[in-house]
């Protein structure tokens, strides 16, 4: 629907651009006619005033050409601004429709992003539960380890190995948001919906 309206707006802009160009060409042609008439008057004025019939005939033709050119030029100079106003109107309509199309595309992508966030929420929840089991077992192992000063605890429990095994987006997160506190916020899908002002979307079952 939006794309059809955009195509119609494109055609309207092209149509009025063509009409403005045609009017400007006609104005230039009428101006050239008047300039040529002035030259012909100068060339024939003396002879006509001395009774030369051919020169007088030429002046009569020049007069008729001038009358038509002046009339056409007056009409075209009135039509020109009106056509340019129509062109600006068509261009403005095109901009508005293009903005609507872009916003529609954004809305569709936002819903896709929320759906991706829901998948991420499910994966992160499962990963969090698995990592908690991993750490619990690591704590059990550490409890059986002789470590008088606690210097080996992080190594035994595997915190560094967890950090190194995380997918690349986590490294990007650390670079882009080095001071952000992890966890404690809403689910990613809910936060994404809130960010874009989306109040209704299909929620996955808890």
C-alpha cells in the first residue's frame, strides 16, 4: 500500500518537473521570437518607411509574430509560478509518503528485533541456569582444594574460562559499554519494546 502511494508520488513529481521544464522552454522560445522580431524591425524599418512593399510585408509579419509571442509570454509567465507551486506540492507529498514508508519499515524491523530479543532472553535464561550449575560444581571442587590464601578460587571455579568462552557480542558489549552494570534489568524483549514505544507484541510463554 505504502509503496504504491510512493510510486504515485514519484510519478506526480516527474510529471510536474516535465511540465515546468516545458513551460520554461516555451518561455525561452517566446523570448527568442521577440528578440528575432526586434532584429527584423531594424533590418526593414528604413526600407518600409521609404515605401518598399517587401519591407512593409516583413514588418507586418513581425507585428503578428510579436503579438503572438507577447500573448504567449504573458500566459507562460503566469503559468510558470503556478506549475512550480504544483511541483513543490508534489515534492512535499513525496517527502511525507517517503517518511511514512520509512517509518513503516522501521516498525516492521522493530517487531523483528523484539522477536530476536525474545529468542535471546530464552537463550540467556537457559545459559544462566547452565552457568549457575557449572559454578556450583566449581564451588564444590574448590571446597576439596587445598588453597590456604584463596588465590586459586577464581581459577578453579572457572570465571576466566567463562569470560573467554562468551560469544563475540559480549566482547563488543564490554568495549561499547565499559562501565555498565550487568544484570538486574528487565528482559531484553521488554526493554526493546519500551525503547521503541511498542505496547503490544506477541509475548513468549514464561
